[in-house]
């Protein structure tokens, strides 16, 4: 089961990613926000597959009404996601957030 420390390590291994608080929680930024601890054990990431993820694994992936305005955001229960899948999610979120110094294509 991945932990917040695993999230931190993966994020900070990506070029140009920094960590700073967002709404009082640990968050990681590329050009924009790419990941944030929503609450203990729950991570917010950006994805182009929110509906598909929540549709196939709603016990792992979900969102709240707060996220309705942001169709790329999905919440991930860390105790239900595999480490390799977490890495893939964070890579995608990094791409969507826009690597520092590069414009999104």
C-alpha cells in the first residue's frame, strides 16, 4: 500500500516538481498543481480518465461535489491503489499539470 511518503518521493523525482502546502495539506506542483493530499490516505491527482477510473473501481477512485467543476481531478484512496498504478497516475498528472518551463500541448 503506497503512503504519503511514496507520493512525495515519486513527485519529487519528476523534473522541476516542488512541494508546498495547499489548503494546509502537502501538495506537489509542476507548472500547476499536480497532486495534493486531500485528507489522510486520500490523494488528488489530475487525469483524463476520471469517469473510467471511478466507473471501474469506485472503491479506489471517486470525487466529491467540490471536484465537479474540475473534470480532470480524481481522488485516490492510497490503501486501494497499487504502487505501479500510483506511479502511472502521478506521471499523467505531471503531464497534465505541465512540466515546468514547457507549455502544455
